[in-house]
C-alpha cells in the first residue's frame, strides 16, 4: 500500500505536478517577494525622524550615534518586523487550510483575547505596584512582563478553546469554541480596564500593534520560532492538501486527522503567540497574505505556506516603513496601516466578485 502522502498527491488535481507555466509563476512570485524584502530592508534602515531622507541618512551615518541609531534601533526593528509578518502570514495560511475557510486568521481560536487579557492583567498589576519600586525598574518589569504575558495568554486562550471543544476532532465545534472563548476573555479584559483605568492606554497600544520595541533579543526569538514553525508546517502541508478533499476523503487516505489537526492548531498558536508577544495584535497580515499568494500564484500548500510567510513579512515591513515616514517625525501605529491596507484590499476584492 502506498504511503498517505503519495495517495494524496495522486488523488488531488491541485497537488499533481504543475505545468511549466504554474511553476514559473510561483518562482517569479518568490523572486519578487525576495527582491521586495531586500528593498524594504534598505528603506527600513534609511527611515528616520525626517522620513525617507538621503541627507538625513548621511547625517546619521556621519554622527557619533551612528552605531546606536542604525545598529541597535533601526536594524533590529526592520528585521523584527519582517519576521513578525512572516510568522503571521504562516499562521494565517495554516489556519485557512486547516479550517478550509479563506476568512480564517491567526487570532481565530482565542489567542488574541487571551493575549489581550494577560497584557491588561500585567498593566493593572504594574500600576498597583509602581509606587513601591523605582521608575526604571517598573518600566523594565512591565516590558518583560508584557512579552511573557502576551505569549502565555495567547497559548492559554487556544488551550481553553481546545478544552471547550474537547480536542480538535470537529472543526465546527472548534470554531464555535474559539468564538465563545474570545467573547468571554474580551469581556474579562474590558471589566478589568474599568477597575484599573491606567491599563486602558497600554491595552490600546497593544491592540494597535507596534514594532518600535523590537530589539536584537526579539529578532533572535522570532528567528528561532520561524525556523522551527516553517519547516514543520511545510512538512505537514500534505495534510492540508488532503483536507481540501473533505474530512471523509482525508480520513480514507489513512491519515490520523485528530492528532495531525491538533499539531497544526498548536503550530499556528505558537507562531501567533510569538508574534503577538513581540509586536502586539497586528491585524489583517495573516488574513491577507495567503489571499495574495493564492491570487498571484496558486499552488499546493507546500508552496502556499512558504510564500505566505514571505508575503506576510513583506506586508508588515512595508507597513512599518510607511508608519515611520507618512507623518514623520510623528509615528503611526503599524496596526493602523495594516488595517487600512488589508481592509481596503478585501473590500476591493469583494466588490469585484460582487460585479461578476
């Protein structure tokens, strides 16, 4: 008997060896995303308090603080934004394939609500204890606490969803459980901000998303996370290909769907939690990136996952550069840029489909 992955390839027209035209489109897309990433990395290093200014960049390079400005502020922020976007794009592609729903995003199973509640708890606690310690210590503890709390909160939100849904066996029950957990945790977060109003401003900044606090330590964590999540996701791409045939057809191929679906849920939960812990709730990147890949160069999930990670990185890095230069020297929250661009794209896409 042939192994399941071979049977999936033989059973699915979308996984059959593509023609030269399709392969060429996918290769062109990957090359274009790589070129865009390199260009945006250069723009990210050049974007300063004066916006994109060659004269300002020359002054920064010639100044005494060149190493600090470029090496410790702009460079880690730029690389970190690319990695955060890649994790969100990858998580979005896994979620959409797992639930067979193009509207699925990385925050679907309560991860956003869990992270937000955990952040509010840390902010409220720091407001209560801030008078007992020095200002510098309070700021450091708050920053480290927010990172850890957002990561743990995102994972706990997903864990609550899995517990309520009694595992990952049934997709519909899992989705409904995610909605219920999101509503409950969101209500708890709102209630806590009423009790501790000082936490409201920090919560708003977290919900808008920011790449301004990314340093080299964040880059290392994000790089390690992507280095683990992307190969594992590509390895499980055949499972997502099988699920496009339907639950019964995928089960008939001999795949242990319950176990593999749980692994996929944990995979995109870890990717989402890591991205959220470092940059807050950056919206629409994980939703739009797979859409763009499928529109420009569709293919099996092995290609979709890798290309969505690259597209998510490019999208968030472009939004980060725009957030720094549109109203320079004032900086916009990067989540506002992604929401405007992502929402505008989806509205345009829906209007085009409505005209057909």
